[in-house]
C-alpha cells in the first residue's frame, strides 16, 4: 500500500454545499476501510480546495477512489494533484 497526498480543487460553493453530505459519507467509509487517513478543506477558500491523505494499492486504485467521490461524480471536483507521500514522524487521522 502506498500513501498519497492529494490536493482537490473545487468548483462553485453552491455545488460543494449540495454534494458535501454524500462526499463526507464516502470519505468516512474510506476511512473505516483504511483507504483514507485524513481529509479536510482549506479554510481560507482561496481557491476552494482540500488536502486528503489516501492509502491505495497503486495510482490506478487511487484514481478509482477519487473518481467515485461524490464531489467528482457531481462535477464539483475541477482537478486534483497527487504526490506519493512518506510520513516519517507523527500520526495523521486518528
């Protein structure tokens, strides 16, 4: 399993609000399954976005997890940036 830091970019706030409940439900499920360590929006909203720490078998698996996110299926996700991440100190997403 590989850990990935993923930055989401979001579209309009009204679409975010519409899809946020299903998005959070989906992320909670991924967390329970061990595919998500932590997730949270940037509070400054400049531009709209979030940081998510995923754990996936490979990049294809990660892409599938992101594609199934209600923010993605709902057309809110305008893009995302992926970097493999190696945490060496600390604990993320308790």
